[in-house]
């Protein structure tokens, strides 16, 4: 598969996907996507790392990928693998600040913030004020 998934990335597309599939993706995948997003928008992140990050996020956004997202039980397995591979590739660029911002955003999306109950969104995620901060 030689397609450049980075061309599928858009900020609106990312937030739309996260909004629509918050429950299906679950807290861990959402948080990983947000860490990558916050790392990618950081002006200190090198261009090569942004390419890796936005390619993985583009793959997440793409509705028709290796395993279609609506396939019950496994639909986001390939997306999760792409996010994990991207995170491993750019680990040196991910800061505690990026992780903390992702955690804070997750807390605004989920009522119960304990790890024991990871799939209880209080409301749909929104882009209201945080995506550019």
C-alpha cells in the first residue's frame, strides 16, 4: 500500500472522526490520537515528525482503510496500529505537555475519568476552544 495518507488529514476531518466515533474508539485510542495531534501542531516538532504524525492521523480519518472502521470488534485495529507505530517513531518528539493536554481533553469528554470506566463519554467530543491551544 503506497498511498500517502497524509493527504487525507485535515483538522476538521480529525475532530469530526473523534466526535463521531468517541465511544467506539475508546479512551486509550482517543488519547493516543490527541497526543499525536498536539505533538503535530507544536511548532517545535520537526517537519519529519509532523509528516509521520499527520500520515497516521490521515489514516485514522480515512473511512475505507485496510479494515473498514465499521467492522464490528476490529474496525479500528489497523487505525490503532498506525497510531502506535507513529507514536513509537516520533517518541522523542512527544513531550509531557502533549500528553497532559491530551489527558485534559479526555477529561472534558468523559464523565467518569477513572481508567476502570474508559468508555463513558459525557457528551460528544467537540472542538470548542481546544484544538488550537
